[in-house]
C-alpha cells in the first residue's frame, strides 16, 4: 500500500504553477497521483519509496519550488516564475 507523502514547497503562486508541477512530477517513474494544494503550498504524492520522494524534491527544486526549509535562492524564484508562465500557457492551450 502506497502512503501519501506531503511536501511543503516555496514559490507556489497559482494554478499555472500547479499545472507545471503536476506535469513535471509525472515524468518521474514511480509517481502516480499528484495533488497540489494552492492554499497551503503543499504537494502530495502517493509512494512509499524514499528514492522517489528524493527525486520529487529534487525535481521541485530544479523547477523553482524548493521544499520549505531548503534554500530559496533568486534562481529558484526566477525558475518558478518561468514555470508559472509556462503552466498558464499550456493550461490555456489544453
């Protein structure tokens, strides 16, 4: 049975961000459902594999959404801005 893992993240602003996060995390093998809670800046995935959780955190950070408590650099903020815009555009064309 897979357990739900919740990761609090930084720089989450809107549905465009959430859309980018879902698309990005679905590229990781072992990630099934991805739920993004905009109000609380939490990403939930279902897995009990530590290496998948680590890969998810790394992917989020690379996309500009580091886990809360991790360093939030200007580069992270810039990447999240691009991810947000990309998510908005792809949502409009879906």
